């Protein structure tokens, strides 16, 4: 890891990334793409020096409260967080000033901060987003090798449900010839149904590949799925969008199950929900606070 000084941490749309780079090792990671202009090795995590202090300064200066998002580019619960605790300190700041939170992760490490998530949700809204791609546990350990498996993430979703914290699942990506089949999809959907998730975000059955992440993905195919890289290259060439042959069938299943179980699957509606700040009435805050204690 290395430290770098920043003047701000919040984007114009109130998103933040405390770290740059990742150690989860997911074979398909778009954040490796060169278009993001990361000038260091992806596994050499860049830490934003004084991130909690900078966040506090920016939140104090805001005239209106809002939802703060994190986890879009770098998971806030990479292994380094266990040592630095920058994510927790930023959540403490968000909680202190009464802002909302939309946090995205693949790690059950988020359970460490359940107390803060509950406190934020008691005052306004806290939305926990979990990425689920691979129902088969052994396959998950190959595709997403350095983070907890899908089963553990499902258990996180259940815990959030039991604590009244809304959840959203990112069902993305599904990798052609690897996990783009009906059995995998239905396994993930069953988890979502049991956990009573608010919504499922999906951008189509497939993945995106561009310079930076394409080369890494192909190296991992050679390592774990011999011969599959050549199949990808023949079928997709250098396309950015790599769409599964099963796309239409799987999308019908996804939409049908979401409609049947009252789960939102319109991306625009879900993003609108996650970005909408909602302040709970004082009576509701007091009731939830008493239940927490």
C-alpha cells in the first residue's frame, strides 16, 4: 500500500472511494481498466490520507443533507481495512452528521460496522449493496478468490433484513461459458428472495472487457479454464460488451421472478431510491434507537 494526499474525497454526486485498487482478485474486475488512469499497480492499494477528516470537512460544509455512496470503484472492506479502519471512521462521520449511506461490498467484513449501519438507518436511510455473481461456492472461489463466498454474502443480506436495513443486489457480471446458466441465476435469485432484497441491479447477462481488465481476465482464463480464452477471442474479438448467448432467456427469468416476489429490477428506479435522502420522523428515530439498545 501507499498513501496519497487528496484535497477532497466526495465526488460532485456525493460518491467516495477511500481506497484505490483492490485485493479481492476478482477475475473480471472493470476497475482494472486503463481508462480510470490508475498510475500504480492495482494490488498496491492507494490510501487517501486523512480521508475521514476530509470527509468531515466536506459534510460540515454542505447546506443540505444527502446520501453518501461508497464502494463503486473499490470495495470499502478490502483486507487493508482491517488494519486501517478508514471505512469505519468515515461511517462514524456520516452517522455523526446525520447523512444517509449507500454502501456496496462483496465482503462480510461489513458486519463489523453493523452498529453504525443501524444507527444511520435509524436517522435516515442506509442501503447495503452486495454483489452476487456465482452460486456455486467452488466456482466462486475461483472467480472471486480473495473475498468471502456468495453464501456468506447471503448471510449478510439476511442479517441486514433482520435489522430493518434495506438491501440491493448487483447481479453482475455473468461470465459466458462459466456462470451464465439458469441454475446459477436461480440459485442467486433464491438468495435474493429469501433475504427480501429491495432490488436487483443488472446491466444484461454478460460482462464488459476493455484495455486493462481484458488482459487480466484472459490470463485468469488461461490459468483456470484452459482453452476458454481462445473461445472468447473467436466469438467476441475485442468487443467492449460481451453478451451471453443465454441473455434473453436469463433476463426473462430475472424479470419474472422479480415481478413475482415484488423485487425492483428497473435500474433507474433503484438508483433513484438509493440517491434519495429521507429523514425519519423523530418518533420513529426514538423507537428504532430504543430497539437498537
